[in-house]
């Protein structure tokens, strides 16, 4: 650093070195300026940050395309969902070369985007397709549902790498519920201290990081440490219920970081082809939707543990019997003794709701979601990551959770989301999907994609609703309800599973599991004659299933062979 020259009153110059803090300060400033200049030059040269072309955390064992070319003689060549991907995707197609005047929209995400428990027709994508066609028929619209069942954000980003070649105009992304489904490891990343971890995360978002990687790191060294299969293999598929999930706060934070990085990748991919992108903040069911797995924060001393267990027991009994004031007293004490046990917050939320203390109920039920050790609903960590990306990158977000809360408040006088809006823990009702599609259409009007004179709230809404409901298949819906019943039964939620199984049997009776679930539920409700009838029907359909035999033996005792 330049020396500092000071002149005395006699005109004699005295040279003194700068203080060390000044040297450090100006050195940092100059370094930042040089790095900023280099980053700017790399932007001009077209260099992309690492997140634009790969995931630094994970890779995939195989690169099997999601779309394949198909076409009949004399017809335009089309891209369709690959046959081996159909178990996870709706069958969709579009022309390989986009026709002039066509506006092409890809909807991405997990099973909510797919339309579970039904399919594309009643998904928010299906609603949006009808909205756009009715609202602005002069425009040719293509709304392609590319939602994949159990797809987390990193798989969505990988799918986008393929889709950017198909001339997209807009991506609509609904992701956040599936981040904990697949088993991933971040051993190398978690072993780093805080500063190196922060620097590594920042580097993958810069062009300088990409330049350094290309110059200094070999392909073997830069390969992700975690490899996933080309198809989704969820932890749930490998276990009976959520037993494989354990509390791991470091892993939760790392997954949130990875989620944020995946969102950044999606934005970079969309902008690389001049496409717009809209994120949707996921919503979930809170009321009457218990956590999937609750684990104490840690061991309590013997006497304290006994007191806590008794408080939980009494709180549950009082809640079930409608003694809400007593339930509140016991559950508040239990939650204070162990703030990490998700079930206590859930029961506390249910109690507060019954007492009409809705805002507090909403807070407690959200706490239950965030403390769930098997987090199959979007957590606060992930929501904060989404907020950071939206603010930092200046992208549009539709807050589905807020939209439903405001609708619930108008319709029911409280903001606590329950069965009026959700078919299970995360999948919206058909009507809720319609509300989301309507809100997306409003945002497209704000982006000038839809013309200003379009009315999105009155006549068009009625027309679109008739079009969506006209194509419903009652048997397919009964099958969907049967699938939901199986999910709830797997999760150890018989009170939710049983009524769905009974409802689906009104139109669909081909699955022995549905008869089994209905029978188990009826037996626990004390309707033993109907329970036996349902279980015997399940046994006739699948006599070698040990689960059915066990349930039937439990219900009828020695009368199994009657």
C-alpha cells in the first residue's frame, strides 16, 4: 500500500507507513472491485454459473429422457412423455417444433402438479389450460403438465435441463413438499466448517466459480458425492411407515440449502432461453392432520418424563372427550416440557381451534409440521429459502398458502386450512386447484401475457368450472380415494384412512386393500359385524395376504373358518 507522507511546519516531509487496518480495508475493497470486474467480464463472455448447468450436490445414475419423439406419417413430429416415465407422469404431448403464434407453458413440480390423487384434468395445470383458452381464445396456448410424482426440487431442475430445448415461454413451478422423500447424503459438505461451506455455496452461483472449476478441478474430483437413480426411490417405499426417519437438524439445514440452490438453477435455466418463471408457495393441510412421526427432543430425567407422559395422556383424553379447557392446561405443560415433540403441538393446535383461538391454533399446527421428523409437508426452513430466492432474483411468486388462508377466513371465519381445501396432507381439492389456477391467470395478466380486457372472475370462472367437471370419471375418482386410504393406512392414520376406503367402495371394489382398511376401521369403531364382512371379502380376494388374515383373526377370534 502507498506510504503516507506528512509535512512538518518546517516543510520537512516525514514518511510513515499506513496503519495495518487501513491496508486491510483498502486491500479488501480493491479485491472486491477486481472480482466484480472479472465477474462482469465473464457475464459479457457468456460464461454461466455452475448452478446453470449442474447440481454440485447430486448426480443421477442414468440419463433417461423424460420425452421421446413420436409421430404418424403425414403428421407433425411430436414429443411425448416417455413410456417408462408414465407411472410418474401424465401422458402429455406437444409438437417438437413450436408452431408460430403459440405460447408454451410447462408446469413443473411433484404430485400436486401431476394432479394426485387424480390426474392432469383436475390439477391446477388442467384448470389453467381451460382458463387460458376461454379467457383469450385468439392466442394458441400449450399448457404441458410435466409434474412428476415424488419429484423434489433437484429432480425438477434436472428435468428443466431437458425442457429448455423445447422452446418454453413460461415455467410454473410448484415444489417444496418432497425434499425429504429420497435418501441423500451430504457427508462431505456437512464435514466442512461454516466459512468454507458458505464460500462453496456462494461459488456455485458465480461465473468466477465456474471458471475456477474448469481450470483447477478435474472431472472426477468435481463429480457429486451423492448419486441418485434415474427413477425416484423414496425412503417411504423401503420401510413400513415412517420408521426410517430420525431427527437430524444438520441434514434439515443442508436440504434447505440444496432446495435454495435448485431454485436458483431453475431461474438460470429459464433465463438462459428467455423464458419467464413463476414459483408457487406450496400449501398443506393443518387441521385434523397429525404429524407422521414425533420424537422427543432428548431424554428427560425419570420423574420429569413420567410427568410429561401423563400430561400427554391426559391432554389426549380430555381432547377426545371435548373437555378443551383441561386439555389445554395439560398440553401447554407438555409442550413446554418438550418443545420438539410434534404430536403435542398438533393436539394443542386442535384444542385451541376447538376453543375458537384460531391464530394460536394456526401457529401451533404449523409448529407441529416443522417438528415432524418425517416431514412430508413443506417446512419453515424451505419456505424461508423460497422467500430469499424470490427476493434476491426478482421473480414472481404466487403464495398459494396465503391465498387459501384468506379464502378460508372469508368462507369459514378462520384461517386454519383443513379438509375443505385438501384431500390429504398436501394434495388440494379440485376446487382449491381451481382457485390456484385463477390466481396464476391473474398474475399472467399482471405480466401482460394475458390482455387487460380479460375478465377472470365471473363468466369465465363458471365456464371453466363446467369444462373441468364435465370430464370427470367417477370410477377413477373412487380409485383415487382408495389410493389415499392406502397412504393414510401406511402412515398409521386409521381415522383418516377408514372413511376414504368406505367411500371409495361405493364405486370401486376391485382392490382387497380397500376392503381390508375399511374392515380394520369399522372394527376399531365397534361396528364388528360390518368389519367382519369387509375383512372376509378382502380374504376371499387375496387369501394369501398375511395382513388380511391377521386382521380377520383379530376381529373374529376363533371363528376364522366359519
